[in-house]
């Protein structure tokens, strides 16, 4: 179900918010998935999200970002909800998971503006070569 991969750990991560469009596509696929496939797809999505949050927190910590504590709190909040929904999936109750999926894009958009923008700017300053390569120019 999850067709993309997260950035490699060894590579700089200029902005995980650039991963969000891929995540939105995964959410759409999950919403369209029949119940028989939903539980596994949701579990895979949660695993990818945990890894993305871990990478983002690690990058924020390495940069000494002031927003690290807020990032961790926000990540814990959403992952707590995701894990609660996963537990309900085990009982074949997918309503909460599907509701969470419909709410996540709005949550990520608001979060991106409020919390990720300052971190993204710091990450781009710290990794200008990665930014140039991503933009298609030579280093």
C-alpha cells in the first residue's frame, strides 16, 4: 500500500514536509481500501509515520532547534491517536482509523505552517548542497 520510501538516514533531510504530498496520496489509497486490506495498510502507514517523525526529531535535535520539544509533543499526540485507532482495527472497527485519515491532511497543513516552517528553514541553511541538488542545479 505504501509505495514510497522515506529519506535514507544517512542523507540530510531538508524538509520532511516535502514528504507530505506522498503521505496524502497514501491516505487517499487507505480511504479507498476495502476493510480486508485496510488494517495492514494502516499499520504500514503508522510505521512510516513513526519513522518520519523520528527522522524529523533527530534532525531538529542535531540542529539545536528551539521547536524540538513542541515537535515531540505533537508527534506523540498524533501517534497516540494512531495507536489507539490501530487497536480498534484489531477488533475490525475501522471507523476511528478512517476518521483520523480524513483529519490528518488538515492537521499536517496546520502543523507545517506553525511548527515545521522554522525547522525547514534551519534545515535548508544547514544542508544547502542537498537543496541545490533537489532543485536541479549543480553544487
